[in-house]
C-alpha cells in the first residue's frame, strides 16, 4: 500500500489575536480557538489530491500534542484522511524531538511520502521537515509550491529567494509545503459525521522510545512594542522636512 504521512500541529487560530500572560510565562490559550496549523492544512490537502489522482492508497494524519489535539485530527479525518495517530505530549516539544517521534512512526508505517507544513505559525521554527529527512536519510524538498508524483520520483517546484526552483527527488522523501501550493477544501457536515467513525489511535513519546527533554529554556514572553502613531503630512516637502527632523535622511 502506498501511504502518505502528513504531520499536523494544533496552534492558536490565525484569526485570533495572541495575548501574553500578565506574568510573562506564556501566551493565553484558555478559551482561545485552536486550529490546524495553516501550512499543515495545505500539506494535508496536497496529500488528499495525490491520493485522488491515484498516487497513493492511504493518507495518515499524525499530531503530537495534548489530548485536545484529537479535535484537529478529527478535522483532518473530516477533510479526507483515512486514519490518524495522536502522540501524546504534555509540554510543547522541540523540533528535534518531534522529528524523532515522526521517524519512529515512519519506520512503523513505511510511507512512500511524508508531507509537512514548512513551519508552524506559533514558533516559526521551520526545522522538523529538514530534521526528519536527515534522521531518515531520505531526500527532502522544502517550500513546495507545486508537486507532481511520477512513479518513484517527485518533481517539486520550490519557492526560493531568487524565484522558483524545480528539483526531482526519489521516493520515499520529505516535502514541506508553502502557501501557494493549494487552497485547502472546506469541511462539510456529513464529512464531520463520517470522521467520527474513522480510526484514531493514541500513543505517547515513551511508547515510541523518544525523550523530549528540552534543550532550550524560555525565560520570558513579551508582547511586541506598540507602534507609535503616524503623522499626516500635506506635501512631499513636508514629509522630507519631518524625516530630516528625525535624522532619517
């Protein structure tokens, strides 16, 4: 069976304004809407499209996080994933530990392709895909804006600083997705009802033999400084004068 493994992460919804706790110990999550990381949603959509084109037989969604992450996995199942696995973890897990946990699942599930979002919108690390490819010793194609599967190879168009770059990689491989790859489908109510009957397995890091001891220590969270109010000017000359007064020109 040709299987695609997709990693998803539970994050604060991108429409929600993130607030820092008064004591600076983290961000407020109580009563806040949580969703699938947008880049991971794109990764899942691409996996579903590949399956619909006959390039895969099964799409497996995997999340690492608290019990509440089952909600995001059920959303993934409603989008069309065939089954899901939750790896339970209490505290936020660093990218290397996530990559090691995914590697254990990759070794068990033997997917032909692993698709991940290029980064999460909460920590912006953009590391898990690259780390997984290195640990798995398989090719990687990051920041994909177009993916074509042909037999045992994948042609991937990447978004780079100079424009677009097209590469070919042998499968199995790791692909990370960019924003312009696709637009995720809308989840309908009948699909949500069907998702409740799809298998969702739960394990934990200890069962996978992965340690999540943090290597970094976060001392404090601070919100960004408030922007200063803008000043309206009536002409270009007045703008130049104001910039000179501030020593900017």
